C-alpha cells in the first residue's frame, strides 16, 4: 500500500474515531500519525507517553471500531509514544511512572480567586519537592480541579527531572495495593515501593476513613517519607479535621504543612474554563456561547466539560456551527435535568446560613433590610436555579404573590449587574447551592 494511501486511510479512521468518541476527542489528536498499517495492525505515533496512555486507556475501542469500519477488516490498534517501538506483550507501563492525563498540566489549569492558593502551592512543590509546603493538603467539593493539580505536579516534576519518580494514585489504589501485599505476604515489597519514591501523591485520602490497618500503614509510610524530605501531597473532599474516623495522629500530620481549599469558580473563571476546555477539544466557540454556558452551568468543572461534550456531539452529528441558539437548544435539557436536583429549601438553607438569619424570618412578613434582601435573593436564585413558577416561589417564601417575586427578581438582577459585591455574593451562593443539592 502506497504511503499516500495509508495516510488517507488513517485520516478517515481518525475522523471516524472522533465521531464515535466525542467525549475523549482532543485537539492534539491532529498530531497523531500512522507508523504502520499492514497485516491487520495499525500502529499510531503519539506526541508523548501521557498521550499514548490516554488513548490506550480511553480511546482504544473507538479507534478499533473506526479502523474496522473504514478498512472493512478487524484491525489491532497500538499507540506508541514518539514513534517508539512496540512495548512488550504485557502492555504494562514502567512501574516507576504514574499514568498521567495529558490535559492535566499547569498550562491548562485556569487560575482564579477560588483556586489561586492551591495552584501556587502546587507549582511551588513541583519546583522544589520536599522543601516547601510539606505535606501539601488540598481539599474541595468534587469536580473543582484537585485531580488536575495533582497530575500537573507530576508532569512538572518529570519534566524538570527525567529521573524523578513521583507516585500518584487514588487512596483506593493505595488500600488495594496494601491488601494485596498482605494476601501475598509481600509487605516488604509494598513498603519498598511506597517509601522510596521522590513524591507520594494520594487523591481522595478521605477513603482512609474507618480503615484502621490501612491508616496504620499510611502513618508509617508518611513518617518514612517525611523524615528524608520527600514530598507528600494529599487531596480530599474536606479538611483533615473533618474526615470522619481518621486517627488524630494522621490529622495532626496532615496539618503540618499547608492546607489549601478550592472553592467553586466564579462566573468569570467559569468563562475562562469553558474557553480553555473548548480549545483543548479543538472547538471554536464564541464569547457569547462561553458566557451562556458559564452562566447556566454552576456546579463544577465536570459539568462544564459535560456541556462542551454535548455541544461537540451536536455539532459533529449535525454539521452545524456552535451558535448561541444551537447552544441554548442543545443544553436546555441538560440544564433542566440539573435544575431538578435543586429545591427551594436548598436555596433558603444556604442563604439563611450565609446572612446569619433564621429560616422563620425569611418566611415571615418582616421587611427590615437585613431580612428583606436575603429573602429577595432567595426569590431571585429560585427563579434562576429551579423550574418553579413565580407563584410557587412566592408560596414557599411566606405566601407572597407573583408580583412581589417578580419585583424581587428584577431588583436583585439590577444589583447583580451594577454592584460587584452583590455579583460576588450571588456567585458564591450559587456555587454552594448547586454543591449542596448534589450531595
């Protein structure tokens, strides 16, 4: 088969794979090239090892199906970093290197007020591991970027030192490895693997909760690494002291270094995230579409990615440009489903707690400014985040009529546009409400 014909076939396979798997399609797919397409075997050269692993773990089935559909034959697909030769038949990667997501780098992380400290601390420890912020503990609600930062630290450590051996894994992975070591009678081997790394990075460390033997082993692993100046980075969904059934000695050690929180992103940060994620997928979206998506999707970054996947899929299947009208139509069902999870009681609970007022006061006839404004904010947010009618919202807030609710919504909307402080409060409350509704 001539080289030009092979290239054309591979181009068709690549286009079909993008159609079959819009969720995992990335802009860097255009940097893939064909090494070999003969005898039922397709070897694809990837930009680096992280890209090859991403494709192997997430896209192999889509590429295999695409190759079969284009060629009419069953084709075995392999992904090779930088055009290297085929790995050994086991397909296993080197044990001293973690499997990293190619998109999760510092360059692709959008920094805003909600995550600035966590980002800066991760950059610092990636440049001088073990010297600052050790341990580093990052916590947030799900989907706000913790895992992205952990991968970015590993990318940077490996880039700065080709011989670096950071070990990144989930807490569940640590526990499973420990259990297997016990079953095999190989605790010495387990300890050697985890206590000789340059950095130990554990995601979702809250899963140590109620696992006494795993906590004991992790305690000694922590001490062994810390005593020789090795970097330790942990993430969780709550600060150390709020992880249930966690031993006090571990809580104490987790607090030795820096504890950094990530909050839900502001509207402006969400716009930047949408634009960044769209660029990574090779999507061309306008500022208008980015703004609409960021305003409608509040909960977390994963939901923003889900919205972009929807837009990509609709654009690919219909051949239509991603316009504001198309985005409104495509995302309407997705946003409506998300809104069903939010109750007016979720809104009143969060608002009452933020303004330190009683729920009974929000439902009362009191008209003092300290009560009236939080009540109006409840009405505005209920209109924005739920599918309840004006009458239903008024009924939930002291039996007020629809004209009162309409007036309140108009007033808060005007303040949102004119007063930066009110805008910030509404963004904060929206993030807290959407997170609470999904717990």
